């Protein structure tokens, strides 16, 4: 366990991949990175030439991999930081990063109970880190992901989640669309409801570990549904992103 | 200074206007909070001034609106570095509210619905320096910005302009408020950049 | 932080970085008890407002302030009088106190 006090480190962009029209995954190299647990996040600090600086938190999207850290950033129109990260930052550029931080909203492969992941929009990011860490660890813990997003084009990691490789045996993925569903989709477009978690979650009797991540309103709704379905509040971990990414 | 990120500009920062040291000009109106937005029904809203002798002066919403009002246009300077110039308010001057208040107290503790407090010298509330405002930019003051009424004392950093104001206690001793007991400066003059204790 | 969004709070996970500048271990997984209403839970479950002018973490039960944290240019002010005490998970150390 890293027990030194954390300071800001230089993080250099070494690669990027588009996820959607408005989001991309950034691959940073941070010499001396101590590794991270799935679910943890980093603080990113940007400084302009005149000394003005600001910071934001981003969940780590990747499983631990040497000194590489991946973040997936959604461009929020009018935001101060996300348009810069999603569109301006180029390979070779540097930002400052502090982390990894967060010891509560974390999944470790040592658990026995099944895992339910409930993602609202960009809340999928830390949950994807858990899926990737599961694959990396060769874990057979049963995972169910319920991923709520406006429409199919807005899904992150769509290809990776579709291409279920042998490392993903025991992972079930259910998408629910809130604004526009494909033709013939069995579920009409609409917000997350109890029936969605009833159908695609785990029964409370299996005592699953539940991780819910997304905007505050989504997380409140999902957590309330899980409680109503009988899940133990101590087994529900939430991470609220706040109303905007900014 | 941290590592410079190539091409990062941040919010537009206008160099052409005279601002207090360290401030940036903004054209929107950021909302910063220490807690949930209180909702106070107007029929239960009141504003009080408590003197050091224990007397309470009280105004209901109707009474506040019945007092002579002013429409000051002022510049706002937030300790988080944004400044917003030429903001238009409507409210009652503290000179009017304090007119019949008998006091020799030097210090004031302002308290708000929701529990927020902030302190300042009584003399900084008087002589046209402060208002209890209930309109911003020609409209009812929105809850997110401190409505139904907030204190406005623009010569100090904006954390002194307590949102959701409920009353003022006049005290013989200074009583640091919410942010003043958490590291922020006791007085908060933007032109002397008094942000933190010890500045 | 430009649109006036009402009651926009995050949860205690947002304090992980700022508190990690001060404490040598992550404390968001630490269990605390609200000095106001006695509700116990991990710091990660607090309702957190901020980061400007400072972090204010409130009890999800009674909304009283549990933690305040202000980060200045060369100091941090930390007020934890809203917690009764914290139970902070630490790595088991079979040899006794390790040197820093």
C-alpha cells in the first residue's frame, strides 16, 4: 500500500482513442506510477501560461498497467477543462495528476459474491476499470452490468463490451436507453426503473456487491431502487459525479 | 507554479479592466455552496437585528418590501477569483434598517437560513456599504443566488454577502463565522487580497 | 461550476485526493459517526459541497457539517469536529510500528 502523502506528478499523453463523437480515451504515462485499484480516480490539474490553474477529478478507466493510466473524458459543451482534454490535448502534451485516490469505491477480485455494476452515462468509466481488472485477474466472479445511456451512439467501450472474449465469461451486459432505442428494442426508451434492476440485476438474496456511478440524480434513483429491492445498504457503493463533468 | 499544459487557456480572462489582485473577469454568475439550498416560505420569512443589550428588531417579508429601497449597481469579487462587474440589485440599505437600532456594538455576526454565518465590523454595514437585497438584474432573487433575500456588502469578498440572510447579531466581541473559522481571512478586503488568515 | 445547479453535491469520494495530501492513507473508507445525529458510515457516503471556497461534507442523515477542508496556497485547514471519531483501516503490521 502506498503510504506516502500524495503530490502532483507529470503525466504525458502517449495515446488516445475515440469512444464516441464527444468522448475519447486518453492514455497517460506517469513515471513512477504506483499502480491503482479499479474504481479509484485521479485529480488532474491544468495550468495556463499566466499561472491560472484549475483541477478536476476523473475515474481511471484502465486496469493497473505499469506506469500507464487511461481516462475517458466526455466533452461537456461550455466546460472549462473537458473541451481541452477531449479536443486540444495532443500526444506529447503534459498535465499534472495526483493519485490514485479513493479506497471505498473499489472492487478487489478476492470477493466471493456476485457483482452488480450500474452505470449512468459517463459513470461507466470506473465500472469498466473493474471489468478490465476482472479480466486481467482471470476472475470468474459473476458480473452484471446495467448501463444506462441516452442512445446507442453514446456508449463508451461498445466494441470491447460486444467482443466478449474468454476473459469475460460470466459478464452479462444490459443496455438501457433513456432517449432513443434501436428499432425492435425490447425496452422502450426511458429512465432507469425498478423493473430494469429487477430483470438485469442480481436478486438481493445473493448479497451482491453493488457499484453505482453516474450523475447525482441517477445515482440517487438507482440506489433507492436497490434498497427497495431489498439489497443491504452496506453492500451498495455509490460514486456521484456531480451534475456536470465541466 | 505547476507544469504548464500547452494550449490550455481556462475561462476567458479579460486583461483590459481594473480588477483587485488575482481576480479574473467572468460574464456568468457562478453558484458556490456550502450546503443544500434552503427554501423558506415567504409567510414564515423574517429578518432580525439583535442588539448587544438583547433587543430584537424584526421585519416580515411584507415589512421589508415596504421599506424604502435602492437599486445599487456594484462589482462582485469572489475569493475563488472570479469578479463580475456592474451587477444590478434592489434592496434595503442597512442604514435604513439600523436607523432605530440603539447600539454601541462594534461587531456583527450575520446568520442565514441553513446555518451559514459570517462576521464583519458594524461600520462596514453602514454608510451606504450594505443592503438586504431581494432582486437581482430586475428579477426576484433566485434561491441558488441567495433568494428570497441576501446581504450584499460588495466592498468585501463575496462570502461576506451572506445568502439566505436571516438576521444580524450585534456583538461587543468579534465572532468569526463559517469560512473565517475554516482558514479564510477575518476581514476579506479584495483590494488588499485578504483571502486567507495571515494574508 | 458555471451553471447554477441547485443542491449539487458529490459524495465523499471527492475528498479522497484533498485528504490524501494530508493523511498518509486513504480515509474515504474510514468509518465515522456524525456528532449531530449519531449516524455512522464511511466518509465516502458524506454529501460533499465544494471545492470552492472549500470542501464541506455533510451528514447524509441530518445534513449537519461533518468535515470542512480549505486548501490555501501554503496550508490546509481541516475541521473534523462534526465527527465523533474515525476508524481508519490500516495495513496490518506484524513487526510493530514500521519506520516512515
